[in-house]
């Protein structure tokens, strides 16, 4: 698969983006050092609901059909990368393919919301029996959204991290303070060098001179799972369940980069959860917060920054689990001197040099 000799690569960031890139690079025969400040559970990736939901994400955008197309292409990169992953990780794609995702809305029978229909995703009716098994209240209408799915975020992060170590990946827990050409300065450690440096440090990538990024804080509730693995989503919130737990979320607090748990926000979230799913054990809810990285056009920054020469993969906003394999494909291609498979649409300098 590798067209060039094996290259050494430093990946800064151990969330879903950095880990997926690191594993893909290893699969391509490259030597990877991953530097991460935080344990996976303490990253936005560890807090995320793990939905890989092109349709239900696109329906919130101004052009749902366009967004759906892009998100769907990113989702398919999961499948493209499977040959680089060991058999033990193939279950990840199976989890996505299970795809039990439903949109719910108040009112009796009727068409699904226009914004969802505009995505072009395949929608299917839900039988009364299934509604009952999924705990969808009689007052809510529901439609199955084909192709949207979810994974257990922590299971996936752990699987990638374990696999990375098994393949002799070097994992460094530390904070990168700056980058300079093919090297990075790590606090209390010093300079480390490689053929390539990839910055996949989420919203904090801006501290390493990756622009333009802005934070969007999100609260969600960790809950005991009381349903089969499923995503139930309405206009005011979603419930994403896997066998290891459920998550109800989430808030979108633009401009906020702190991780404080805000009691008023939690109370509002619980109120929304109770309205949609009265059977949830909200007294057992544990609030969590994470910070998403957003860009002015809402799409990620993935590619080589011509100014610094570093490779960049961040700005995943609400869709890190959708975009991580696409980011990995792009970074792998660039490390190997190939054309970027996205045709450059996510190039990180597009706001500085819009004409190029
Ligand atoms: C409440 C909530 C729910 C969400 N639900 C979903 C969902 O269902 N589906 C979905 O696709 N997305 C979801 N998201 C978005 C998703 O979490 C992000 O898009 C994704 O986690 C971004 O991953 P990342 O690896 O780019 O960044 P992060 O997860 O933020 O990881 C950044 C990494 O960089 C490291 N780092 C940062 N700075 C440095 C430094 N200077 N030196 C060394 N290491 C550094 C951190 O320690 C961490 O390891 C959700 C987000 C939130 C907040």
C-alpha cells in the first residue's frame, strides 16, 4: 500500500481524530509517535455521544442535501479504511452499520420534518411493536433514518489506543507547546522530531497556530442504558444508547471553552430529556462537558498548512466520529505524497487564500 519508504510521523492529539490518523498511518507502514495531553475519557471525543449520523446532522444545516452528501462521503471513509485495521477492529464498522436511528417529533402521524426529507436520506415507517420496544411515547411520531448509526465512544477510543500500542506505536502523555518545521516542543520533555507533524489537537489546535477555530461547549447527560442500542432524536435533544450506557444531549454553547458544569444548563437538559423520554432514570444522570472545535463555514480543516508545512486535522465541530476516518485518509495520502482524496475542499488555508 505504501508508495514511499516508511516515514516517521508525530501526531499531536489523542482524541478520535488523532487516534484514527495514528492507526491509519501505522496500517500504511509508517512509524508513529502520538503525543496527547489528556486521557481519552477527558477529551471531547470521550464525552461525545458517538453518533455517526449524516442525515440527522445535515438536517440542521442551511442546505441539508449538500451537507448530507459531504457527511455521507465522510462516513463511507470508515469502510475504506477497514483494510488497514486488524480483524479485531472490524466490529466498529458493524456497529455503525447496525444503524438503528430514529427521528421523533410531536403530533400524530404525518410526514417527517421537511429538513430531514430534504437530505435525501432513506426514511422508513416504524411499526407499533418497534415503537413499543424502543420506548417511544404514543404522542410522538417516528421515522427510521437509514444509514445513521452510533458507536460507543469510549469502546472505540480504547480499541484504537490498544491497537496503536500493540503495533509498537509510541504514546507520550504531554503537552506540546509549539511546533517548528518537523519538530515539536513538549513541556518537561523537550524537542521531538519526525518527517511529518500532524496537529489533531481539537479546539486547542489554535494554541499551536491553527486558525480560524472557535469553541462550542457542550453539556450532555451520562445515563444508565434502558433500551437496546439505538439513537432516538428529536428537535430538542437526542438519546444515544449502547450496551455500556446512554447519553442524552446536547447543548451548543458557542464561544465557551471552559469545562464547568452549569447547574441551570443541566436542569434544562434534564427537562428536555424528561419531556421526550419520561422513563429515563434522570436521578442517576451524570453531567459531562466537552469542547467542540468549529470553523467559519462549519467544515473541518484537514490538509497541509502551506505556511508552516505541518499537517492539520481539526475543526470537526459536532462530527468528529463522522470525519475522523476521512481525516485519516487525507493525512495518509499527504504523508505518502499522493493527492488529497477530498480534492482539497477541507484544506486548512482556505480562509486565508480563498482563491487557490
Ligand atoms: C457533548 C458533545 C457531544 C458530541 N457528540 C458527538 C457525536 O455524537 N458524534 C460526533 O461525531 N461528534 C460528536 N461530538 C463532537 C466530537 O466530540 C468532536 O468533533 C471530536 O471529539 C473531535 O475530536 P478530536 O480528536 O479532533 O478532538 P478532541 O477530542 O478534543 O481531542 C483533542 C486531543 O488533543 C490533545 N491536545 C490538545 N492540545 C494539546 C497539546 N498542546 N499537546 C498535546 N495534546 C494536546 C487533547 O489532550 C486530546 O487528546 C460531540 C461533542 C460534544 C461536546
